[in-house]
């Protein structure tokens, strides 16, 4: 196991300035001193853990204060040094992040008592809404802990792997942090289902050499064609599917690897959005596209902010190949999610991090954290109903999401399998209450219809309908719809009594 040092962090910085390097160096030296003599289960010096976490954060574009907080994050809990001493040395902002991570560390998402588990989960989301950097540090902390999970006893391995798959990977996904999400899932999968993990890994490795030669040929041909078309190719590379996402695809296709179309993929990075569409035309001129397999996530991004154009083509030798086209900014955001916004932020400092986070220019996007605020409102509305909290969490926040449009072109973000009634309540409570019918792409559909991504949904309403139908509770998916319907039905019952 190679020991990491200060230069590993500094060399990973996206925008190194003298001031940032100085702060990180001070935090590094402080951490080394505080953790002197402490060892991890692996036998290595304990300080290797915060250094590894800090390096992960530097790689995804986080700034010096967040990286410094990561270096210091275990000090109050595991050493004689206090949080007050950290505050005196590094200031309130860094000490606040360290305190946030320390408190999150005490939240163990386990226990036979579901109430205990859910109460702690609530605390985690509250911490997330207070300072998103705390949860980003926690995700990097969890990633390194998963990378060294083998040194823990088997029962602890299973608990941590479950927690990672059920909670931390979905949070990374909702924050758009695709690379960290994929790594967390693969590491958890290895401990949760070793048999299938090894099976998929072998299937993937068996085809590796042949696939690598094929991808290299496609990359050469595509680079030549695109550059001949006058577009600069900033980067072009092959993309391997993560083991867990490959397993999910294989499960859908009877474990037949030949039926997984996007096993081989090429990613093309170009300078501007217009270049993405021009490059798509060149790709389709070179290789015949598969009908119905073009996805434009640039004009219609995924709810977690992901943007790219995906197309599936018959590549060299007629073999099926997926191609993704995006700009460098889109690529950084796809890999690092909300963390990438620190890369594009203004150089000048802001005194208050909240002003910094929610300022208008450049946008550290409020809309991408809207779901955290929704979660807070919804938590206070449902009170202590833990069953509903967990069910809603799985559907509203951790399930894959789709977009649907109103006839005016407004975008409504919904979980998969949402219905027109969910759509109506997402627009406004009164629209939901007065709903009598719905159209999807101008066709009348039943109210329990499952909305498809990108459809235009028109809600038909009537003033004669005053309250929702109790039967809607049997099929609506979102917590917003459920709580509105229940509230109106309670009101109606109380007026009848």
C-alpha cells in the first residue's frame, strides 16, 4: 500500500494558488501532528485516511477550505485536539464543516429499530441542506472507507456495504456525482453479492482485449472524421461500464452479454454545445445510427443535471457501439456533479458561504438542490410517520427520475412510474384537487397511466370537482400527491361530521 503525502493532494488541485496551497499545507501538518501514533485496521498510519479523502476532493475540483476540512475531519472524534482548537487555527467556516462531518459520523444507519435508522437518516438530510460541502466530504470519506473495507470484520463489511448501496450511492447520484456513485456501487456490490460480482467481472474481462482493439479502431476513425469536419476534438476515449451497472443490464437480458448494446462506448469531448450537434451529424454520416437510440440530454438534461448526447450506431465491422458527445464542462459535471460547480465559480472570495452558494452569477445551481429543500418541507409535513418517510424517500429521492412537460413547455421533474395525478399535484395543489382527466401527447390517458420521459401532459380540470378521489391513493407515487390527497380527504370528513 503506497503512502500518500502532501504533494499528492497539491498536485491534484484544479486551481492551485499560493494561498490555497498554504492553507492545505497548514491543515496537512496539523492533521499529521494530531494523528501521530494512531493506526488503522490495515496497519497503516491513521493520517493516511484523511489524506486520501482530501486527495479525492482535490481531484473532483473542491476548493482549499473543503480539502482542509477533510484533512481535519476525524480530529475532534479521534484525538486529544478539540474543535475549538481547530476553529482558533482555521476559522469558523472550516471548523463548521469539520463539526458537520463529525456529527454525520455519529449517525449509524443501522439497527434493528427502524425508527432509529430513519431518525438518523433525517439528520443526514438536514445536514445536507445546511452545508452541501459536508455531504461531499462524507461521500469522499465513505469512498475511501469502502476501498479499505476488507480490513474490517465480515459483519461490519456487510453493514457498511448495505448502507453504501442503499444511502450513499443514491445520494451521490442525486448530486450528479457519477464517478463516485459508480465506484461506491461497485465496491458495495463486491461485498454484498460476491458470486455475481465475480461472474460479471469475468464476463467483462473475457471480452476486454477484443473490445479494446475495436474501440481503438472506432476512436481513430471518429477523430479523423470529426477533425476533417473542422471540429476540434478535445478528448476522445473508450468508456468501460461499471461492474454493477453492467450487472443490472445483464439481469434485464438473461445474463446474455451479447444483448448489452452499450457495453462498448466512445466518449467525445468538444469545445462548444454547437460542436456537439455538428459532431453527431458527422458520426451518423460515418456510422449508421440505430433507430430510436438517440438521446439528447443536452436540450433535456436528466434531473440530476447530467448533459450529453447519446447515440447508438453500427460502428466498425457493423458492430453495435454507443457514442456520447459532450463539452468539457458537461463532462466535468457528469463525473463530479455538484462538486464541478466549484471549478467554474468566480475567483473572488465570498465572506458567507451561503451567499457564495446561492448567488446568481455564476450559478452554483439552486435548482439542483431543490430536492433537498423539498425533502425538508416534506419531512415536517409528514411528521413522524416513518413508514411513509422511507417509502417516499425511495420513490421521490432515490428512484430514477423523468421529465414531463406542461402544454406551455414548463418542465416537471417526477420519479419513474409517476402518473398524471402526481403531475397535477406537482403543478399546484388546486390543479390536483380539480383533476378529472389527462392527455399525454394529445391522447386521452387514464389517471393511473405511467408517464414516459419527455411527454407533454395536459391536465383536464373541472370546478365541479372539489376534492380528490380517495382511490387515487392506490396508484399515486409522490409524497406531494399523497399528502395533498390525504389532507383534502381529512378536511372533507371533518366537515361531514
